[in-house]
C-alpha cells in the first residue's frame, strides 16, 4: 500500500510539472522556461524573496551589461585604426623606394600594431565581463527555493504578475547580452584582420627598407662615362606627376596622423609667445625697452612671433625624425626662411646673399631628390651643381671678414659640406646615385642647421635674460646686470643639447639615424652584473643626467627671480632670498630622489647604501653631515640671510651666498670668507641687518668761534638734511662733550644705510665743514 501511494505521488507531481512546463512554453517560449526553472520554496514569503532576488540579479545584470562611454570610444578607435591602416596600405603599394617614406611607414605600422594590441586586450576584458554577467544569471538555476517554485504551479498562478515582470527583465537582458556578444565578436574579427594586414605590410616595408639600404651601397646605374642613358627612357611629365601624387598622399596622411601633436605644440608655442609679449609690453610701458640693446638682444627685440616659430619648428623637426621626405623638407625650408627673416637687420648684404644661396641650394637638392627621375642628363647636372656649390663655399670661407662664414662653427660645418659634396660627386660617377643625392642634401642640411641652431641657442638665452631683466625692473632695479657672464654660464648646457640635435638631424637626413638609435639603445640597454647587482648603462646615464640637471637648476633658479649674486644691492629682498634657498633645497632633494627612481635602483639596494653611509658618518663624515644639517636649519630659521651684514670672530662682511654646507661672506677689503654652517650655529654672531639696514653713525669734532649752542644745533641739522644718503626718518642726536667760551667739543649721532656707511660719513663731514665755514666758525673734524 505504501509503495502504491509513493508511486501515485510521483505520478501526480510529474503531471503537475509537465503541465507547468507546457504552459510556460506556450506563453513565453524557451526563455520563459529558463526563468520558471529558477524558482522554489513552500511559503509565500520565501517565494517573494526568491522573486525579488531574481529581479535584482536581472536588473543588475542589465545595468552592468550596458557598454560605457569608454567602450564606445574604443570602438571608435578601432574604426579609426582600420581607416588609417587602409590608407597606409594603399600608400605602401603605390609608393616609390623613398627611404624616408618607408621608415615612416614602418614607424606608423609599429604604432598601429601597439594600438591593436591594446584594443584587443580591452575587447577581451569586455568579453570577460559579459561572460561573468551571463554566469551570474545562470547561477540562479541552482537556488533550491527557485527550483521548488518552478514545480509549484499554484504558486506560479498566485505570483503571475511578478513572474511576468521577471520574464520581461530576462528578455531585455538576454537581448542586450546577445547584441553585445555580436558586436564584440565583430570587433574581434576586425582586429584580427588588421593584425594580419599589419604583419604582411611590415614584411613588405622591411624588405623595401633592406633593398633601399642595399641600393645605397651597390652600383645602381652604369658608370657616368657610359654614353647610354642610365635608365630606360620614360615619359618625364607622367613620371614627375606620379611622384608628386605619391608624395602628396603620403604627406597629407602623415599630417593627419600627427595633427593632435601639432595642435599641442602650437598651443605651447602660442603660450610662450604670449609670455614673451607680456614681458616686452611691461618693459615698453615702463620705458626700459631700449635697454634690451644693452643686453645684446638680436631677436626678441624685433618681436616674439618669428623667434617662437623658429623654436617651435625645431621642436617639430626633432619630434618627427621619421616623417616623410616632403614633410621634413617643408619644415627645414620654413626654418631657413624664419632664420633669414630674423637676420634681415643684423646681416650685411654679402651675408644675406650667402644665406639666400644656401636656401636655394637646399631647395634644388630637395627637388631633385624627391621628384626628378634619374637619367644621364640629370646626373651631369647634379654633378655640376655640386661642383659650383663647393667652389662657392671655398671662396666664401677664404673671406674671413664675412659675418656669416667668419664664425668658427660655420667654418667647420663648411668643411663638412665640402666633404659631403665631394663624396656625392664620386658616388654619382660610379653609379651610386641614391647615396649621392642623400649626401648632397645632408650637406646643405648640416651647413644650414648649424646656423639655425645657433639662432635657437641665442633665442633661448634671450628669453632667460628677458625674464631676469623684467623681474628686476618690476622690483625697481633698472641697472644693467652682468648679462655676459650669465649668458656664458648658461651657454654650456644648451650647447651640449644643440650639438646633439645637430647630430641627430644630420643623421636623419642621411637616413641612418634609425640604425644609430637602435644600436645605441641596444648597447646602453644591455645588462651589466657586478656581483649580485645588475644595472644598465642607460640607467646610469639617466641617473647622472638628472643629478646634473638638478644641480644646474638650483644654481640658476635665482636668476629667474631677478637675483644676481655678484651684485651688491642695498635694498635686497631677504624674504625672497629665503624662499629661493628653500626652492634650491627642494630641487636638490627632488632631483636626487627622481634620479634614484628613474635609474631603477631597487629600494633594498638603497637601504644598503644608506647603511654604509651611516657607518661612514660614524667614522669620519660627522663634520660634513653637521654642516649639511646646519645649512638646512639656517635656511628655515632665517637668523642669517643673503645680504645681511654680520660680524663673527671680529670679522665683518656681507653674506654673499648660503649653500647647504658653507656660507660665503664678502669682507670690506674684497676678500671672501668661507665659513662652515656648523660654525655659524655654534658661535655668537652679530647681525647688523637682522631687523633693518640702518646703522648709527658717530662723528666727533670740535668748534672754535663766537656762537651759541642753538646756532650750532641749527647748522648741524641743516648739514645732515643736505645729505640725501642719511636716514631722515630718525632725528640726529647732538651731545656736547666740552663747553667753553669759544670752544665746543661735540658728538654727533645719526642713522644711515649700513651699506653706505663710509660714503655717508665722508659726505657728512664735508657738509659740516662747509656749513660752519660759511658762518666763520672754525671746525676740526
């Protein structure tokens, strides 16, 4: 009987479950069936909680499944990458064997490859997010309450309204997940196709680059004395037009490719021009704009626009070393025109004619190299142009009086120009025409860029000097400072930078910079092991360079605030000097910390070094550390500041500079006293200018003659008042040491600037003598 009852119960529940599944399939189909399988439990409250849980999960899944703005932005980037790739692929098929263009293709393809890798990672991440959401929905089917509810048809009818809402949420979420999956799969296919295209294109470009490099060395054309034409006869206009179209397409594509970078550089250049114009307007409004000629200004006094454009063009050239040939040529041509415009008022006519000749020569070489098809006549004309250029440069180099060719930097560049042109002639004769073209063009680039970089150096120095003088005028100090010494000190680091720029630009014009850069990077990036410590040369060089820059900045940071340490200013801004000392300290500490982080030295190695330094301090570096700490204390304590007149150990002088280890004092006799900072803190110091710059002066003198004390006091007051160097905010004090009928012994006390003490005493004695002599009173001072 029991067995029979169990069988009936099983049949009953099976019948109910079958009817439930059938009705669900009829109403909502397969998706509704999945939702109903997720429900279970015996009590109404439990069922309601289960329904709420399903609704919350579906609602959360829908929200999380929606793509964010970042996702759509990446989708747009994928489409733009595909568009750029199609453009570059079509250009590669039509392009000639221009090495610069092939290098540009290779660089851009590498960039596109990196972009595709990033996009692929992002798409895979989004795909993973969608899968997690799908798994979260599927996990509801394992809930016991939901499973029980799926079998209870009576409860399903009771909560039909809630179930209908859940079904709608499920359908909406399922539809969104399906659309997202289709879109992600579509983007995956696009990325995969683009990767394949880039892989094939890189192989093509690498083959062309290798062929181009080999063609620069091997014999491309017959010997020049062969009467046959060097190449087969072609339709010259069509060939020329075809080259023009190819170069135009490549240049326009590259321009669009770097449009964002050009916009950023343009904004920075405009901000710099605004800053320079602000300083120039301030000096013009103050009436001191004419003093720029005394500071040996050559360019900024003509206006800020052209100098800033020259500076910006240099930046764009360095930033776009792998740019196509036409784009690079146009940049160089614009730079040469800008330099010539700046020199229009400074050069003599002969120098300007020489510059026009060089610009024309650059234009001719560039035009031949880019557009003229190589033939027998073209090779002869190219040789004659090289011979004429060599003759002209040799003639001008002999004229040492010429303002342009007389410069030493231009003379050695002229010898390099002659060498390149001679090699160009030799290679042209023996059929290495491509190499001959590169050498001739590089010769003009090397020669003209030397002048352009010298202009860049002068513009940078003038920008710094303008800032210094503007701040000084703003503070009320209009005297011309020692600008020559400052310029000479600043030239050294900038000459190093401009020399590196010249080498890079010349190597790029020879199409060998990429190989040099690769070799240098490989050599410097090679790991070197000493014991358990491993490092690379590039990290060492970066470490030393950052420390050098930090020391350079802390040394000259005061100049940007109008402070020249060689000057003996009476009204010195001590508060500003204290701020500058703090800035110098921050620059040093920040520079060292940045150098350590940039070099990649592990922190555990630094702890070992610090421990070794601790031992060194204990053995013999106590004095150095003591002076360093004392210097930091003096900077923040401000008991002694630059410009103060102090007295220590019977030695008196003006504080010239304060470093982290020592303090320099200028003595009245012209000597410089260097005192360790530790000694300054450990000894008694008299600071005459701690509160103000005033010092009380005492003058003793005697008088003979018939007069009264009232008349004497009046004469003394008049004498003091006639001295503009004396301080008139405080009244003078007159004391009578001796008094008789016709004799008076007097002690005079008054105030003046401590920086002008001797001068004030001398002028006051002269005034007293003059005033008493006018009253027939004999004075002995």
